[in-house]
C-alpha cells in the first residue's frame, strides 16, 4: 500500500508519483449559482482547507471543472461539475484497522449493535482519517460487507458529537435487508435532545426538505415552497419529555434520515439544540441577562461540551429470523448531568 503524509490543510502530499488521478472531492453547482471564483467556492465546501492550499491545488492542475483543469480564478457557474483530483487515493479508501474498544450492545452472526460515544467519527473522511468507528470495526471483525459508499458494515451513521446506537451488518444479506428497512422508513430511531426554549406543543411533526445551506456549506437548512426542490424530503416527530423553562427535553423520532436532520428541523421551528456550535446553540438563546444566569449556562456548556443529542432507541426486523428487535441505551453522563442542573435550576427560579 502506498503511504501518504497528511498536512494541516486536508490535502495529503504524495510520497511517490503516479500517472493515475483519484477523485477526492466532487461538487455540482446549483442551477442558480452566481459566478464565483472556484477557490472561494471550494472554501465553502471543504472543511478545514485554506484558500492558499486550494489555490496551490489549482496551480498544480488538480482542480477540474467539467473535466477540464482550471485556474483558481475560474468563475463557477450553475450546473458546473467541480472535482479535486490527486495522484493518490483518498484517505478514506485506505482503511486501516485500529485496536479501539467498541461498546457492543448486541451481536450475532448477522449483525451487531454498538453504542457510539460522543466524539467518535463514524467513518473516515476529510480531516478524520483514524480513530473512527470503521477503523475499530475492521480491526475487530473480518470480511465486513461494504455499503454503496464502500464503507464496511455501515448501514447508517450518526454525527461525531452525537452519542448512541448504530446497527452494523456482518453479511451481505444483512446489509441489503437492513439498508432496505432504513430506505423504506420501517426502522425505529428515537433520539433524546435538549433544545433551547419552551416547546409549547406537547408533541408535533416537523416536515421540511433538507439541503445544503446556500451560504454556509457546512450547515444544512430547510427549504420550503418554491425552493423545496433544493432539498430532500425529511420528517421528524417530536414529543416533550420535560420542560425547564428556558430549555426543553424532547424525544425525536426520525421518519427519514437526512444529515443533521434533528439539528436542522429543531432549529427551523425555533428550538436549536443546546450547545450545538455548528447551528448557533453554543450561545445563550433564551433566558435572562443576569450574570449568575450566564455563569450557570457556561457551567452547563462545560459539563456538556457538545450538542445535546443522543440516539437512544433503535429498532428493526432481524434480517435472518424476521424477529422484531429493539434496543435502548442509557443517556450518557454529560447529557444527564446537564439535564439535572437545568431541573434543579428551574425549581428555584421563577420563569
């Protein structure tokens, strides 16, 4: 296997040359894209990259638009296909097993259910090429089947800073069967989330197509009305579990599984997840201006240094036996301690 060296900019540097080129990134500009320099355009897409390094990639002939190399000042237009190519495979294609402990909740010959801790990336990607759940899986299990994205065992995923349950396929048959359940929306996925604000309705449903945010490509957003076709259909059902005045504990059941779905949908209805930095929840969004309150919230942020989201319940039909299976995981300490602080605070403060 060819070795590569990682630099801080997410563009690995090859140690030996080859005539082959490998696709590392590919984007298609939206139909209504206004002319924008390709280096600025890619800055919105590639997390952790610097403009200087993108410009260097263009100078080296590694940025292609509609299959032709372009300079960094090329103006991206609607429907342009932009690709970044290098003379070595992407890191995510160079999977290496790592002896990382896995919290296995259930296992048989066909599948396993794991409880992922917050902070662990599910699969290698830009900027995260080791220490992932996939690295751990391929160390502990042989010959895992690959999904449509060539990722061993992976049926679905949850965000890095979201904790909770995932099912992993161990055979081709299990991969096909389980993937179809997720596609057909017959699997059960329930999350616990602590959100800003008092959610007035005891329960409800959020429906809104989810797609990339037009100005911040690291976020997703809800598209409705005439813009609905910019996103993919997404449905989230929520129920209020407990109210603490300025924040609310809710359960969210996914009918679909879009990227950041709960985070985007809850923000869309005015209830951003507590301490969700990417979507603005790391600021005080509800409450008073008192210094003591600010100190209290800061302490909560320290206890829970991530978005307050946990994949608590996972249910599916066993691909071999046809048995209905359901698993529950305990809410991790950081979320439960934060909830307890809010519970005590709400008892002693008139809101």
